[in-house]
């Protein structure tokens, strides 16, 4: 008895028709299929199907044989999968998330730290908003993520990795682009493109800054996409307030300027679920201090060159 005989029989039994099984499921000619079924019945020693005017029906023996035939094929598939796993052991998977844009800064050095476990690990990287990544951490679909801290998220722990001052973005030809720093009173006079609910920490910091300086900001747009915000800033006379990590993503048409005085500071954390037992996560957490030091070094501006005569 061959496995193809079992597959043919199951297809006919489920379709209830030799012609239908031949055409739609097996892509073979009906006469050939009929011969295969008859050969199977001869080997079993009894009829499995009753030919009817409008198809076929299982005999009592056929109904019993169908259950066993399905089980045999399932066991064969399980045996094949087990053999493949033994030949090619499955890699561990590790999902690493980044607040959109932060991967430009943190991914290269993170990969350097994890390079010794990479041959045995399938690493998946994604970028999203901080609230989305936080939900994924809670659900366990992301192992670690560079995010803003959310004290309300159950079961999560955080390691501080960066403190980022908020800066002002504007078009290169904006009148304020000539300033070295932007005063609160000048900011209050400008149309503002502000983040939507996808960046609650930044929105809260902007509002607290305005209240602290007694100014009212005039929001003209709320955007939930960083690329869209940059495009709007490049093509309008509006300004935006963002963490300074965005500076590395700016096109030549958009510039940044610091805020005068006590600019808000956004904290970036490496977040993870306390219940996560991943060996890769353990390795990453053990190297966080080194990771922070390396990234800080790469972002430090080079010293001015000495001019010699």
C-alpha cells in the first residue's frame, strides 16, 4: 500500500465524487483515479466506496478506513517535520522593537553586542510607536523594545538608556532658523505641528513646557507619522517639537534649533517583560551599560581640528 493511495482515497471520500476529486483536488484524469481506488480496494480486500448516480458514498468499511487513513498521513507528516527539525535545529527567535527612528541609532550597536548569539537566533526587528510596542511587550510578541516608559503597563521592567532634549524643527528658510536657540515667547507665535496620541509622553512634555512658561501654543496639525510631520515642516511655515534623536533623520530642507532655558527632556528606555526568560534578552540586559557607552561615543561630535600654519 502506498501513501498516494491513501491521499487519493481521502480526496474522493471528502469530495464525494471521483470526477470532482480528480479535477479540483488531485489534478489527474478520472480513469486513472478510478484504477488507483480499485487497486486499493483489492489490497484491503473489501469495497470502500459505493458508486452512485451522483457520486460515491463510503461503505461501513470505508468510513472506518477513512479515519485510519487520515491518522496515518498525519503521523507521516509529523515524522517528516521531526526529521527536518533534527537535521536543521530550529533557531531561537528574538523580536526587537524600536520607537520609530531609534533603530538608526541603536540597532547597529545592539547587533554588535548580540553577534555571538546570532548564528543560533532568528532576529526580527520592527519599528512602531511607543504605545504599540508597549502593548506588544505586555502580550509577549516583542521580547525587548526601545520605548518611552509607561508606568501603567503591567509586568514590564525598564532600563534607562538615553535622555533626549526636545528641540524645535522648522524649514531651513523659516525666519526662526536664523536664531541659535528659540525662546518660549517666539515659539508661542508660530503655528505648531504637534504629535497625536501615538506619542503621549512627548505631548505631555510639550504641554508641561508651555504651562511652565505661561505660553499658549497654536497647533495647526496633529500627526501620528514622523515622516509626515517632517514633510509638513519642510513645506509650511509651521514648527514642530521633537526629541533630538530625530535630527539624524532630517532632510536638508529641515533644520533643528534648541529651546532656550529648561527644555523638556525625553527619557528612552529598554523595556522588557519581567516574565520573559529568553537567553538572548538576558544577554542584552547584561550588556546595556556597554551599549549605552558605545552609542554615546558614536553620537558625540568630533573635536574641532586644530589649524596649523
